[in-house]
């Protein structure tokens, strides 16, 4: 170990970053989702962020992790595949945030896919939507959307 790798004594902050949306409701869903696990995650801080189009930014979330005591910040993209945002944009934004915090290290985590649990999540969602269009209850995303959600078109 050279002293730069994560170690057992690190105080880790987690930033979960999505793309960001012009639709405020989508941004709020991401923020609520991330905050819902922060109490049981084992990190010194868990912060939502949006890459663009909305606040909180990666920079603001990084700052919040450091203020909570993190000396290592993991920026976890809430993206499926390793595209340009993962390879270029998110690392650049995280680096710009890190410059203000000498001595605080950061890691860009891998995107979500192709994790095998994602197949189970997609399968569950499809089955739930098929049940909804057959007259069953809607999921948390479809309920109250006035036809924007699951429906046969």
C-alpha cells in the first residue's frame, strides 16, 4: 500500500450522481432515493448529486461529504453503462471539487451495469407494470401520474 489506496481507517463519504433532469420531480426522486439509505449505509455522509441541469451539483455534494468528516469521497454514478459521462464528465467535475479540499482523496465508482441484480430489478418492474395494466395497483412511479405510467398504447 502506497498510502493513496483506501484503507480500513478511511472516513468515506458517498456521492450518488445521476444525470439531472429539467423535470424537477425526477430530481426529487433521485434525492429522496439517495437520502433514504444514508442512515444505514455506514458512510460518514451519503449525498445525492446531479451531473447537470439541477442542484445539488457534484461539487456541492462533495463539499457536504468533506464537511461531514470524509477523507475519501466515492462518486458513484447512477448510470447503467460506461459512457462519456463516466469516462470524462464526472471525473472532471469530481476533480474540480476535490481541488478545494487538499488531502481528501476521491474515487469514481463503476456504473451499475451489467450487475446481475439489475436483471431481477427490471424483471420485477416489468411484472409489476403488466399487473398494473391488467387492473392491479400501480407502482410508486405510476401512481398518480394521470396516464404517464404503465399503460397499453
